[in-house]
């Protein structure tokens, strides 16, 4: 007999765990399928040395339980990967989540049965269950991008990816290590590997802007003050475009309205605060290319002062607008290139051609290596969803519907795919915000929606094509007012060969959350609701 649930959730990362909690709160039976052997998603897989969240810990946490908020004590301004995983384990135990999670169980296929208004969920092991609703919480940055470089199979040493780092300790001391990629993962792993390796070669294609994290032990006074009014703290953060860091509001002034000296002083102040706050020093840095160039130049000046070799400093100086690829936050990143055993290899001018049995060959020469670390990122936002064979009404494959890029209504639903919700999906603020806030907003919205459907005897909910069309226009219109679409980033899918370029996230959390609330209050406008028995 086929086992049946009200809700199947795909993924037991931070999104899937809260969704499980919310669906239970709505009185529904739930099963979560998770590919990994444990919970935590991103934080389960990305266990590379130096991995640390670049969102402040007081904000990168769940807000669905006041008791949880009060009892958990963060130790650092930015939590390390092991600390976040301890938090995840605590949440799983405290809310007894494990009993509804099936680990080591990747989902292979989802097929909608229209007459029954049910999804059949097939795991890679071939087991099937049936569910009225499916929530995809498979992660925005979980489908690993491993570049197809010839000769990989011939390499005699070890090949690693930051997002699939082994659970066992990796021995790097005394070794010649190559790191490919200088995005957020590379910027964190490179200084950590430099501590151990005999020689470190960093293969850089595009220099990224790296702002100093200024990580430190968390001020107990700050933690106590936030806990004294966590609800107020969350509400103030929710009013920010990025859903965070309301303690440091954006200076609304244009950078062009102040003198050069005032501008430098403001840049210095925000640089000193650490993290991505430099982008809050003036109101027009992310909307005006000339304003952005001023802050870009400020960062390049910092790089020139930190990095002793002028040629290396020049190579490390990015050319694209700041923030159009996600800014990196690091500790000692640029300083690492002053160490005598660390070499920067420019693979923009001389691309990687081949992995050989004992190293990496670029167009400029060969570097002998014992270990290669790929920090080459992800097929973001759509990769994990399209990795599942999802077939909606009339067996329509999602990959066909999204052949020209993802199209959604509110990043929550897709026409032709009734009773299927995407969490933090394309078309929602997602990766442009504090993910934990985006997750909370989606998990509570979907949880409320499921309860509404049950209370009103509704068997199926489906985004309408008109609503999806209008939403797509709005996502593009809002993004078009910013510099985000102005360079080749993973936000656009530009990091994956052959992927259609569509700007995927929605810019601006408060307007988005308000729209979602209005849609719900209006009886789920833009969604077609089918009553039981109709
Ligand atoms: P990423 O930002 O996509 O960076 C990948 C890097 O690999 C880029 O430098 C890219 O160069 C390079 N690359 C890719 N293919 C290559 C090839 N064939 N040859 C040479 N270089 C190649 O990936 P990521 O660093 O893993 O970060 C992804 C996102 O995850 C971040 O933006 C962030 O949202 C999240 N993240 C967060 C944290 C944190 O909280 N601290 C840490 C890690 C990741 P190009 O730029 O030229 O393509």
C-alpha cells in the first residue's frame, strides 16, 4: 500500500526544517526527504576550512520560537560552520524533528496526478509515497558546479570541492595545493589553506570585492539587548531591503552631494564596521554606476595598500561594479597574498587548459599540485529543482517550462504545477536577503496557506499564467533599477555554460513581503483554487 502524507518537503536544510515545523503547526502529516546523512543543508555540505556565515549570528537564526531565540547563545559575531551545525542539531532535537525526516534519500521525481490532486514522490532508491502538497526546499546554492576541465580523471592527487568537503580531516600540510575560484567560498578557504599548505596556487578568473568581516567574539551586552526585544529587532530588520542589519541604516544621501573628504570619511567608517556595510555608506551606490565606481575605487585603494606586490594587487583589483556579483566577506584574504608560499595565477589571461596527472596546465604553463580544491560555486536557484524530474499537469516537465529561464508567481508557485511550492525560489528575495528571514517568511506564508486550504475545503491551488506573467515583469522592472543585472553573476545564471540569463531573485524584501501578505489576505489572488469535489 502506498504511504500518503499531507505534505512532502524536499530538503532538510534550514528551510525544510522550518517548513516541517510550520506544517505540523497547521495540523498536517509531513515527511521530509533529505539527500544528506544529516540536517543542515548548506551547513551540512560546506564544511571546508574557514567556512563561516557572512550574516551576523544574531540575525542568522530562527524566529518562530521565542524560547529558542532566548535559550540559544551565539559565541561570535559571525558563526562558524560547526557552530551553525550545532544550532541546527539543537533545533532538530528541541522540536523533535528527526522523526519525520528521512536522510540519505534524494528525491528523483515528482509527478502530479490531476484527478486525485496528489503528487507521487519517487526517491532515487525507487520508493514512492503520495502527498497532497509538495514543498521544494532543496536549496538555492546546493547543486554543485564542477567545471568540466579535461584530464580530471588522470590526476594522481586528491580533487575536492568546497561544497562537498569530506567529513574526515583533510591533510594539506606539506602539500602543494591549487584552489580554483575566488568567490565567497574561495575567499574563506584560501587563507585557511595557506596556514597549512607548503605551496598554494590560487587560480583566479575574476577578482571579487572582499570586505573585511571583522569577526570577533559576540558582545554579551549586545546579545542581551537583542534578546530583551527580539521581536522588535526582527521587525526592524524586516523593514530593510536586505532584511537585515537595521542597526546600521543606509545613509540616504547621494555620494555626489558630499565633498571628497566627507566621502572618504564615510567610506572609512563603513569599511571599519566590517561585513557588507560599506555598501550602506551612500544611498546611490547600487543604483548609479558612477557612484558605484567611487566605492569600487576606494576598495581598490585598500587592496593596493594591503598587497605588497603591485602586480598582484592589480590582478586582485576587480573591474566590475561592486555588489553586482555578491560581495565577499573575508578575514585576512588580501594579506594572504603577501605570504611567500602563496601565488596568484591569472586564468583570465591564460585559461586553465587541462588537469595533468601531477598538476594543472594553463595557457601560460604547468603548476605541480598534490591537491586541487574547486571553489567554483553552484548552479544557483534552479539547479537543485531541475535536478528532480518534476512533471505537472498533463505530464508537463518543469525543465521544459523553464527552458528559457525560471518563471514563477511570487517565487512560490508555477502555473501547471498545482499544490507545489518553491521555498526561496527564483522570483523571491531569497539570496539577496538574510536567508533565514526569507525562509521564515516563506515557511509561515506556506503554512498559513495550507491551513486556509484545509479550512476552506480546497483540494488544489495553482498560480495563474496571468499572475506569473505580471510577476515576471515586476521582478525585471525592480532589478532594472539597480546595478545587479550589470555583470556576469550567478544571480543571472551566467556562471553556468548554456544556462539562460534571467535575473532570478526579487530585489527588496519589504515590498515583496507586503505583496505576499496582501495576496493571502485577498484569498490568494493570482492563484486558482479548486474546491474538493468540483
Ligand atoms: P561563486 O561565487 O560562484 O564563485 C565561484 C568562483 O569560481 C568564481 O571566482 C568563478 O570565476 C570561479 N570559477 C568557476 N568556474 C571556473 C572555471 N572553469 N575556471 C576558473 N574559475 C572558475 O561560488 P561560491 O564562492 O561558492 O559562492 C556562491 C555563493 O554562496 C556566494 O555568493 C554566497 O551567496 C554563498 N556563500 C556564502 C558564504 C558565507 O556566508 N560566508 C560562503 C560561501 C558561499 P568567475 O567569477 O569568473 O565565474
